[in-house]
């Protein structure tokens, strides 16, 4: 069982994915490995032989008790009863059946175990043509939580839809923990958040989720399912299996059934409406669910709601409207930022030009009137004797080397000739005030 030789697909019907049962981690691993040995063309179950040593290696486990735990799996699986939901003549029913028909185990510690599936599982594992899940077993090799593996399968079913909603009680029943986690906080931290971490680290999908409340109580979860681009299955070869992917109609059927719509009604929908029309309406309902979840609200009867949506020719998609509004707001904010930046740059440039003009005027004055220059430079030094104490430098040296000295000299001249500079600044000041006003309006 070399992980890198062939791509081992786990393929099972959606009904079996959603069955009610509770496995240990090694029961889950052995059963999942068994399912991956079924070939697309198989018409009947076989006896499947699994070397214990290979199983330990395949799942990369260093547990000293792994051999004993695997050897005990056949006995425990023979005692397991799974509850599989199905619909017959429009009536929802449950099939209760065993998983394994027979098994053999080695007397010694090592060796192999041999198991065969219960015949009742044929419709759920063999010759699957519609409403089934198929995934690469390497997605779950490194996951040590049985609940994370179950949640992976449940969300993988809806990967193309992008969303899946579960009532808390229903999800607990499917996972087999109805009596284990009475407090939602414990269920969230030990199962949901753990699964979120495991899927993000090890599988080809990950999820975020929002809580739906009734009053202060969390009653349901909406999972948003996303492609995990940060994780790849090492050594995964190209697809070689002939198993057909579910068609669009089958995928839509899965969603509609999850909303409580009967098989008969679904068939009528497909006769009355195009695939594209139904996809558009399903997406609309998903969007409305998202919008309502943000307001801590819920669509109580999705089947009835979808029936109304199908009959409406013009729909107001509030989520799409909200996205469009956000997009427009972002565009306006970006434009506003760019306009402010341009005005600030223009304002700074104008102030620099005015300052350069004033300094050029002062330097010209100093060239014409050396006495004025000497008086001004001496005044600067006299005003700040503690700053300019280097006796080796005269006033001119400080003026040429110190920006602060030079600025102080310019300020004295501007104060002495205020009227001249006021007149000089008149045109630029008008432009500066206009730009500052324009900035304040933004």
C-alpha cells in the first residue's frame, strides 16, 4: 500500500456519507481504506485483505499499540450498526444495517486482517452513478480526529455549492455525539474548531463558519467551503480512475434534498426549469441565507422558500446589492484618496515655490545691500548666543552652513518688510487658500 504508487479514491453514496454512526479513529481508517479498494467496475463485494504492518505505515502512525488496535477493529466493526437515511416513494426512512459481514484476524500480533462488506451496503458502495462523494484518501491520512474526517466528507459533498448549513442537533446525531457534548461551547471547541484546523492543514478544502442563533442560543451553523490552495497532496498523480463525477443535476439534487424537498418535487422542477435557472435560484437562496445570518436571522422552511423563489421572475438579491454597494464605496474611497493625494502634492509644491521665490528675493537684497546682510546675520547670532558659540565661524559661515541660522535670517527680513512680502504672496496665497478649501470639502 504505497501512498505514492496509485491514487486511492474513497467513493461512497451521499446517503452513506450522511449516515448516523460513531467510529473510533482506527475503525474509521480501516473502513475508509476498505472503501478505497473497491474499483469502479466491481459488481459485487470481495474479501479485502489488509496487512497490519502496511496500515500502520500507510497512515504514518508511531503508536506502539497500533497493531493491537487494528487487530481489534474487525470485532468492533462486526458489532457496529449504521443508520442510513433514504427516501422511498417520497417517504423519508432509515435503513439500519451492519457494515461488515465477516472477518478473519491473525492469531499472532502481525499478519493481515480480512474483511467483507455487508451485502446491504451494495447500493451505497457499488456501481455508483449519481449522488455520490469521491475523494483522494490521502486527504485524511494525517487527521487523527474521527470527527474531522466526518466533517471533511460532509463538506466535501458541497464543495461546488460552496455552503452547507446544519442544525446543531442534526450534526451531533450524524457525528454520533448527541449525548457527549451538551454545551455548545464544548462542541465548538473540541469538534468544529479542531476540524477547521485539521482541514486547513491537511486537506484540499477548508471552511469558515457563522453561528445562527435563536435568542441567545446557537441553533445552527452555516459552513462556507473553500478550495485549500495552501495544501497539496504530496506526490498526487493525475486522475486515472474511470469513476464519473456527479453531474450538475445530481449536485443540485443533493442541495435540494438537503433543503427537505422530496424526490418527486425535484423531478418536477427539472422538467419545468432549466439547469441554469435552478442554479441561479439556488445561488439566490444561498445569498439570502448569508444575508440573514449576518442579521442573526434564519430561513425556517427552505423547501417552501425555494418554491416561492422559483415562481418569482424578478428577484432582489440583497447580498449582491450589498456587494455592489461595497464595491462602489471602495471605488469612491479610492478616488477620494487619490484626489486628496493630488491636492496635497499640488499644495506642497505651491508652498515650496513661494518659499523659493521669497528666499531668492532676500538673497538678491543681501547682494545689493551688504550692510543689511551684516546687520541681519548679527541679529540672528545675538538672538541665540547659545546656539552659535563656535568662535572659529563668523556670521557668514553660519549662514552658509546652518539651515536653522539661514531660516532665522530670512524670518527677520520678512518681518522687517512685511508689506513687500504680503504683496508678493498675494497671488500664491489665493491659490493656496483655494487648494486648502478644496481639501476640506473632500
